[in-house]
C-alpha cells in the first residue's frame, strides 16, 4: 500500500488590473482575461464569478 500524498498547498496567482482607456465604451463591452502560461482565455464581462472561479481552478489543476 502506498503512503497517502499530502494535500497541495493553496496557491494564488497575481492579478493585474489595467486602467480603463478611451477604448472602453461601456460595462457591456467589458471582458475578463485569464492568462496561464501560453493559454489566454477571454470571457464576457457578464460571465458569473462562479464560472470564472471554476475555470481558474481547472487551470491550476
């Protein structure tokens, strides 16, 4: 029987918030961009926070 592996330590990714520019028209045009290495995921600003969290957890797996 193999010994149980310890649970991995929680890890946090740095979050970068960019200043709004003249290109920003309105809240409906907002996007959320998740970057993990070479992977970039762009989501509509109306994407529920729970769905964004699911995606972030999946990328960390």
